């Protein structure tokens, strides 16, 4: 099982890079699940993690990168376009039967797009932002990003898994709304 919480890091860039690794692991869990129920569960957790992660980037990191970096607008616009395409791919996946070959093919394509997107973020945006900003700024941004995790209390304790999943199940769009609310409350 993949641990979806990221602990003990206070730099927003390190935190988001760690989440990129968790996202890759979650894709593997969905693709290699032993049965339909395990695949459905892993897919819910993957969507939660993507909702938390992408919303944090959109609300906290991209706006800062836009302001601070040379060519910030071009770089961020390209990332936002990829994120928009990912949401469309995900909404198509949500309509499929998780046990169908069609789902697995589409999920593998989606994973490749998400991994390529993450790599571009790291090299073109995050590393530059980390070099530009002070440690204090990077820590403050990490605090806002962590607030989004409030919507994804994934496997905090043994035995509450089903309750967590009931809470989480729903279209990706509603997970994004909850993540947005959590971050807005944190940055007020
Ligand atoms: Fe992203
Ligand atoms: Fe990312």
C-alpha cells in the first residue's frame, strides 16, 4: 500500500516533488490491482491525491512562479494547459468500467501525460522557484499546500478505510472544489 501523506518536509518544492513520486506509485497500484474492488479503491485515492496536488499548484505555486520567474507567464500557461487536459482525461476515465481493457489503456496514457507534466514542472518551474525564493517563503507556501490534505485523510488509521472512502467518492470536480476551499481557508 502506498502512504499518501507526505511528512516532515517544510519546503514547498520538496513537498510537491515527493507528491509526484507518490502519484507515480498510485498509478502503479491502480494499474496492477489484483481485482476490481482494489482497483476502484486505488483509483479513488489517486484522484484524491491529484485533486490535492494540482489544486495546490494552481493556487499557491503557479501564481508565484508567474510573478517571480523570467518567462513565468509562458511556463505557467503551458502547465495550466496540461492540467486542463488532465482533468478532461480524468473525467473520461471516471465514466469507464475500471475492469475494462479500455480503462487500463486510457489510464496508462493518462499516467504518461501526468508523469511528463510533473517532469516539466520540476525542471522548468520548481527548481527555478526554489532558487529564486527564500527558505521562509518556501516554508510558508508549504503550509498552504498542506492545508489541501484536509480533504484527503487517506488511511490515517486502520479500520476507518471504508468511511474515508465514502467521504472521498465523488466526481473529481467535487474533490477539486473541496481542495480549493481548504486552501482558501488556509491562506486567508
Ligand atoms: Fe501540475
Ligand atoms: Fe505537479
